[in-house]
């Protein structure tokens, strides 16, 4: 009986770790993309402002 409980616990632990890792990677990727887009937009707006001194 205890072997079955151990296997169930191992599966639950593996699933929990997999979900946690997936969530962490997703959040990291989202943050990276957000920062990249923000930086790109900032540089683009600065370049536009430099190119058009009337603004």
C-alpha cells in the first residue's frame, strides 16, 4: 500500500514542479517580450523626435 501512495505523491510532486516551471518560464518570456517592446517603442519614438525637430 505504501508504494502506491509513494508513487501517487511522486506523480503529484512531478506535476506540481512541471507546472511551476512552465509558469515561471511563461512569466519570464512575457516579461522579456514586454521589456523588448517597451525599449523598441522608446527608441523608435526618440528617433522620430530627433528626425523631426519641429516636435
